C-alpha cells in the first residue's frame, strides 16, 4: 500500500472484528512511528497498549460506570471551544448528521445517540487499544507533535491491513484508564485509539472533506 492509498483509506472505523492483532505487528508499527517529527526531537508521546485481559477489564469497568450512571471524569483539557465558530461548527454538525444518519438515529432521539456513543468505551469491539499521554508541563507545539505521531501510527496500521479509531472520548474515563495502566502523575491522557480489523458488516457513511480552495491558498510568483 503506497502512502496516498494509506492516507485516503484511513478513516475512523467504528466496528471491529475480534480477530487478534499480532504483537509483532503492533511492535513493528510503533517502532516505525517513533520516526514521526517532533520539535527538537523531544518525542513527547507516552503510549500504553492494551490487549487481552487488561483491555477486557478496562471495557468492563467503563461499562459498569455507564450502567451506574456515574459522571464523566472532569476535563483536563478543552476538546472544543464552547463558542466554536463557522466553518468549524458547520463541519462538526455535518459529521454528527452523517454519523447518526448512517445508524438510522434521528437528531431528537437523545437516548439512542447516547447508546451509540457508549460504544466508544468498548473500543467498538476492537481487540487492541492504544492510550496516548502527554506531559502536563508541555505546550501547544508538543501537542502538535503528538498529533503527527498519532497520524503516523494510523497510516502505518493501514499499511498492515489494519484500521483504527482515535478517541478523545477516553479522556472522559481517564481515571478508569489510569487504574489499568498506572501512568506517572505528570502525564495527562490525550486520547485512546481502537485498533483492529474492520467489521465490514457494519454500516457507515464516510465524512467528506472541504474542497482544496476552502483550506489552501497558493501564492504563486508567476
């Protein structure tokens, strides 16, 4: 698979089979992803990978919290500005319409939307999950580095025939994740990532992208 195919075929998959992901594949991907760029090569990502019993236990704990109606963990960073403006708010709304429309869930069915969202904390059935932390003392530029690292991971997973779903949703259950992985206090959970083989029987609607002239300006010398 060439780079262009990896980029265009990568998407947030929300339905996985239970086929295990070989440990050697995960090690190969993460070893190569370490070559992702970072300012002054500080490599600010801190990653924990869960499979098997530890991941099953995390899913169990998250499911129990949801069933008991426990509140989400308090936010440690802002996922979206409360006054998200256009065109970003428009794109976010369009995503929600496509996502829940593909599931046949109307806007007014809040309960059904919540049930669909709860699949996040079961990793959409994936047999492997990655949890990416960043040091609390680092700044926006290092968060950007982490984003480049995660994109590199996802593209390498495509090269291995695997799919993924990056999930900031896991920050809402950061304490449950910490109970399993025991991170140092100085680390903050940025996101999780479900990893596995796509369940092709799951229906989905792929979200589009803005046209090039909406996001890119060419300033030519001609």
